[in-house]
C-alpha cells in the first residue's frame, strides 16, 4: 500500500510540478516579420540517406524565404550515393542553392555527425550568415518553415529556436512507442522551462535547430560538443551555459520521414544512446530502473494485487495513479492524431523503454558502445557533458 501511495504521490507531483510537461501547446511563439530578413545557411549532415532524401531534400530546396538562404549538405562518407542523389534532386527541383560537401572520416574524439556539421558550418562561414539551420536529412519542412523559425527567433530574441519534428507513426509498433518517446523527452526536459530565462533546463531537437551564428561562435559549436552522442541536448546546454536564450517546442509542419516499422528498429533508435544519457553511470542506471518501475509499473500491479487480495487502499492508489498517467498521455496521442488505445498501455511501453535502457548498458559493457549508421562510439567519456 505504501509503495502504491508513493507512486500516486509521484504522479501528482509530475502532474502539477514538472512544468506541465504533458501539455502539447508549446508551439512556435508569437512572431512578426523582421524589416530585413537575415541571411541563413542550412547545414544537413547526411550518412547513407538515399532512402529518405527524395522525400526531405526537395522540401528544403522549396523554402519560401524572403532573404538570402543556401543549403550545405555534407556527405558523411556514405556508401549509397547520398551526395550524388542530392545533386540530382537539386538539378531536378531547383529552388535554393545547394552545395554538397564531403566530411571524410572523423578524427579521434569526434562523433561522425558533429564532424559533418563542422564541415558544413565551415563552408557556410564563407557566406557570413546571420543564422544557421541545422537539420537532419530525414526531416521534411513545410514551405514556410524557415521563414517562421527566423521570425520567431527575431521576435523573441532567441539564440536557438528548435522544433521537435513530428515522427512517423504508421505501424502498430510506431503507434505504441513513438508518441511515448516524445512524452518521455518532455517529461525529462519540460518545454516551458527550456524557454524561460534563468532556468537551467536546456534541450533542443537535433532535427530542426535554428541558431544565431554569433551564439554558435560564443559557445564554440560544434567543437565544444564534438564528443557528444546526444548532440542536441549538448548544443542547447552549451548555448544556454554561455548566456544564450533557448526555445524548444513541438512542430506543426516539420516531420520526420524516417520509418521505424519494426520493434527492432525502434529498439535500436532508443538503445543506441540511452545509457549515454545516463553518463554511463551504473548508479544512475539503477536509479532510472527503480524510478521507471515505481512511476509506471507499480500502478497497474498495485491495482491488480489490491483487487486480487482485497486490499482496497492499494487498489485505489494504484488505480488513481494509472488514471493520472493515462490522462497525461492523451494530449500527446491527440497531437499525433492517433487513437487513444495506447494510453492505458503506457506501463507496457515504459517497460519496453526500461528494457531498452538496460540493453544499452549491456551493449556498452560489451564494448559496443553507442552505435549509429555503422559507427560505434564506445569511449566511456564520450558523453561526459550531456547529462
């Protein structure tokens, strides 16, 4: 009964005291068009992205931006013709100017993606842009995406404006796991706190990050975070740590086109960096497992045990905690335009995430480390600054 009561208390605290993380109304803030539209360079690191580029790159080329804008796609040692496909798409669709660069093998101490970003920023600096848009190769943008991002940054005085792209949700496993991914992220990094001056909470979504060039230089981006596997959170912390103003919210018309149709695909996406998020710390791993169990697994277990054994207080606490949990998940499902059946199944989804996190630690201690796109980052200190 006391464990069930503690779980209910945890949910009441999350409901009212964790930045209203469960609400999905944090969208691009009020904005007005600047008198003069600043110049922007778009940097796209791409490694083996031929499967998704036809759906994403044309949306960048077609940006309806009133100022000067240019795209720099950096081919990160791809083996599937990513660079040549990008050139072909640019010739076919026209639009914004596109330069395709090459990253080469990253030096020791650099993750591949951030090394590619560094090459892209180096190419962009010759244009002396006022803003940089860092976006992933699987992200599709509405035609006014760049214009709205710049207007929001200009109006709000933000050094970083980032949008959490809407991930693809089509298969059964995507419906079960993907909205929960964003829900858990918002629980760890409440969006309202990120945008508040003076708050220590900092995060960004790597698929869509607009950043002032001078803020990038002050924070030494990407050199200062060159080892980060979870680069978006590290970037936001570096900018905010230097006195910058950061904003993060949910996107309306910025979408990921990358499919994760199987549980195996989603498992790999989460487990590749889950233990990195915990700084490769066994104590943090143990605390995370216990916390997930208390918050997400105890409520249905308490309800079942209470009903089976005649423990009414236990069943009541477990049922109320499960009800609060389910209710806080409904807004995220509605944001993803999904049916509501996954809401009461959140304990099962959380159990999957618990297993993914443990598996991430197991892979780390087997010497495999965080792996992505054929690269493995196994150094224990590879994410020391990520938190």
